[in-house]
C-alpha cells in the first residue's frame, strides 16, 4: 500500500523525439521514440527544437489503454513492453547549420576559403549551380541563392527582433519549372520541408494540439514552419490553399513566431524560416488584359511579406522555343546524370558547406550603401505614386480599383537590405558595399517592381477599360476574317492594315498577342510573320 503523504515527488515530462524531416526518405513516415525527462530536464525544450539526447534505452508496461486497445488485447499481451529513452542530458542545436558546422573539418574550411579566393565572381558561380538542368530564369536562380544564404537577423535594444530570412513567391503559367525550383531549394538547404498548399492545413503548417489517447492530456506537435526552424519551407500550389489556412502563416512570415492558445496551452514557438512559394495566376495563365489585382488572387497583407515576387511567363518565341527544345532533348538523351556533366557548376554538398560557413558572417551596411538605399526607396515610392496618378488620369476616374496589388512599403526596404546582406555573405564579406546594393536593387526591379505593373494593358492604363476591351475583341474578329486558314502574313503589314481601318495600334498589338496565347495564331521568323494555325470546324 502506498501512503501518498509520506512519498517524495519529482517533476517529470514525456516528450516525443522525431526524425529530422530532411533525413526521412520519400514516401516514408518519420520515425519517433518516446522520452522521459525528470527533475531539471523538465521544460528545457519547445516543440520543433532540434536536440541531441543522451539517455538509456528502457521499456515499460502501459497501464492505460483506450477502449479499442482493451478490446483487442488478449491474455498473452501481458508481456508486451513499450520502448522509451530515459533522458540524462539534452543538448540543443541553437543554429540549424550547427549540424553541418560540426561536420566541417579544417580541410573543408580551407577548401571553402580557397574556392572563394580563386573565384572572381562567386555570386555567378553559385547561382549558375542552382538547378543547372533548368534553362534560363537567371534572376530566379540568383534570388534562390540569396534566399539560401539569407540576411542577418537583428535584436534591437528594446527587444524587437528583425528577421533576416528572405521570402520568395513565384507566380506564373503552368510548365515553367516553378515546382522544380522548389524541389531543388529543398534539396540544397541544410534544413528544409517541402509541402503542397492543397494538402496543407493551418495546423499542419504551424502547430497542432493533440490529445493523448491514453492519458487524456494535451500536447503540441510542430508543423512544417516549426520543424524547418533556421531552414527553408517550400510551399507548392500556394494559390490552392484555403484563405483561412493562408492567413495562419502571416505571423510566421514576418515576426517568425507562432502563438498558440488552445486547450489550456499558451506558448510561443519559433519559426525562423524562409518561405519559397509557387502559385498559378487566377485564370490559370497570366492575362495581359487583366490588372495585377485580377491576375494575382492574393491579399496585399500576404504579398507584402514576400521580399521578391516573380511573374514567370510562357511566351511563344520561335528562337527560344527551339533552344529550349534542344536543351530538354539533350537532357533526356544523356546517360550521365551526375553534376559533372554541367560545366562550371558546384555540387550540392559543396553548396551546403558554403551556406553553413557563410552564415557565420554578419555584414553591416556601409555609409555609402545606406545613402544609396535611402534615395532609391524614396524614388520607388514616388514612381509608383506618379504611375497611379497617370492611371487615374487615363481612366478619368478617381478610384482605387486599380491600386497596386503589390504595395511598396517599409517591408520592401527591409527586403532590399536583407538581399544586400546575403550578397555580402556569399563573398564572405563583413561589409555591404554599393555594388551589393545595386545588385539587390536590380533583382528587386526585375521581380517585385515588374510584377506590380506587369500586364501590358495595365502599363498603358487600359486594363479593365470596357471600351478598350470591345476594341480588342473587334480587332480579333477582323484578324480572323482577314487571315485564311494555314496562311501567314507579315506582322507589321497586319498592324498597318488594322490602323488604316481605324483601330488603335495598342489594341491591334494586344489583339495579336491574345490570339497567339489562345493558339489561333503563331509567330514565325522571329515574329516577323504571323501564321494562322487553327482549322475550320465542320
């Protein structure tokens, strides 16, 4: 008989140790084992923390079981024991790249320093090594390079933390290698989690409160953003997520924390991770005659959290199509699939070691670089204000219907700073120079600024204009009537013919582009001729 008043009690905590996501083979479920922590080891770790455990393997006989388990048990099950680890020591990995830094030998560090010193342009070499099997998209490869190296996180005197991780959004037509970029980034990053938007929920991305079937207690299980702390989360089909699930990651993308207040559990988890997301436009393919607001079905609150936003187009160009077809055929014909078949590229293992070594650097802005950033940010804001006024003047109405869906705010200024710091890290530099800022500004212009005013009709102030839309439709009907089936005409001659019949030049060009996108027409001889490719219906 146990006398409770005369017993001594100690604190205990039950934990579950799960296999790292990057070590789990494709198609398998992560393995896990139960842990028992006692005394001062209780409350030392939070869900999602990467740890090294020292303990003794032991077994116990479960005294509690659910009703289903009790019905399935037989008399012979009395000898069944459940394995667990009795914890004697917990070592936390404060940095994600500590896993790699612990494996870096002095010889590896010497090779890294020698590679950087002997390479004239380390930035170009690493970006060229990003998904070398994918042809083109140089700016996207450079953006992913900056994302993997990351900027410098800062903690201010008042305790406010500024994130250093870079978030990237790829929006584009189908079959432009968006998913392949995400797969490669997840493969190269020291710590990464790859997920699909359609199969992900808010709890799966942040954290879930699970009730133990045996004891009835509640416990937390970290989601993708928690498990990838200090790493990269790749979310494919981002547009297929439900709106309420997408809102759940707002805090994780900016404050890099996840606040939980469920079932009596109130805590804050770390999610210091970069997010690389891929999505399709609202209409499946990007429509030039629609505004950015119509093409991009995301709220400004989520878009402002992405540092770089790329709109990837699948435009028909005979010369580029031939080069792309030849490249893909050569990839399929090669029997050697190793990285050595590509010239002047680095293997993924070397890139991982470079990332782990470079993240030790904490470069800071030089005075000249800070001055350049300040002037360019003001110029960006003024340019968008003038563009908006011109758009309103052209449409002769003072509404905000066509306001930029991608805003330029202080977050974008911080994004340019983070990109500049990542460029300095790539070169193992302790100072961010004007050259780094200029390249960051170029990437920002090629991505976010271009995405903010990407549609041709929106640039001309003609998007969402019913009168202009009718003119384009009449141009399309006129072109289909004048060009016989399977015949071609010179492009400039067709445009002059449309202008001579009273059609606007801009409407004529957009009508031709829309017919090319709908596969009624096709460009030939480097867009010098246009041929009608459809056949009459019977």
